[in-house]
């Protein structure tokens, strides 16, 4: 089975722009979650989608949003980028339920200049 | 609030030495427990997990972890460290009813001396 795939791997954006990151979960997995990793704040949960519905959300401003498609692929969007949004964004997938094994992708490195 | 504590930010060991990385969680019930490893510039790789049952769990790359309910701990161990084990290690929990939301510790960076 292919693992969790994230695109793009690296990108540079300017303050005020928006960005969309994509995640393809492991085949058969219906849960996709997103995390932000920064040196200062560590790994923080953004949100989780299951069967196209957001069922859990972290403590991030409304500029951070996501969605999940019927094929379980997910996208996250950050609007009006700030310098502090520079981070590694990690996508994780799991099959249904709670507390199942959670697998991560390689991440998308976002630099905001 | 639920939290995960990894008391050691940096650990340095010699190759061939044993290793123990500490993890404590704050939660009333037993959560689901995970250890992940991250090499520089990479994503997170699952080393092992504990959901229930035998409190000593075996993982990949020769790692094991022991869940101790009385101490709210889930420490990671390896009897003999290899240079390739140098990486950052994260302990994480999923609380009951939390769906698949992982709460991470701050991580422990492991350096291995030859």
C-alpha cells in the first residue's frame, strides 16, 4: 500500500497570499488530520476530517481551513499568510474510529517571506 | 487539560549503549499511546503503539515501550543504540472520545556518539 502522500513538498509564499496543501491518505483510510510543526510550538493539531465532515478542530484562527473529498483526499488552506505560518504541515491518515493507528506523510514545508 | 511531558529535550548516548526516553501523560483514564520518530526534514514514522493488553509493547527498529498506569508513563527503550537512531522522538496520546486527535510531547532529540 502506498503511504500518505502530501503535495507540494516545498513552497515559498509571500505575506498576504494564500496557500493550498493537498493530502492523499492511505487507501481505505477515511480519517485525515492535519498538524502544524514549528520549532517554537512543536506539533499542534489543526483539524480532522472523517467521511467529508470535520469532526475535530484545534485552536487555530479561521484563516486555517480544510476540506475532505468523497475519495478521502483532503486539502488545507491558509489565507492571508503571515510570517508565523512558516512551518512543516503534516497530514495523517487512519481508518475509522478513534485511537486507530495513525500514519503520517512526509509533510509540506511552507516558508512565508 | 490533557498533556504529554517529555522531560528530556536532548539526550546523547554512545553507540551500543542502552537508551530510555521518558514520557508522562496527564489524563484521567488510559489513553491510546504512541511513539513516533522524525529524522531531519522528514515526516513522522510510527515506532509503536499501546491500546490495551500487555503493557510491554514491541515496535520497529528494536524499540520497545512499557506502559505503567500507576506512573502515567510510557517510556521508550532500546537495549543497544545504533548511529542511525539519531533523530527526534515524540510521545503522543489520543484520549478517549478524541477521535484521532494526537496530543504530542515536545520531543526528545537523540544524538549518538560513535
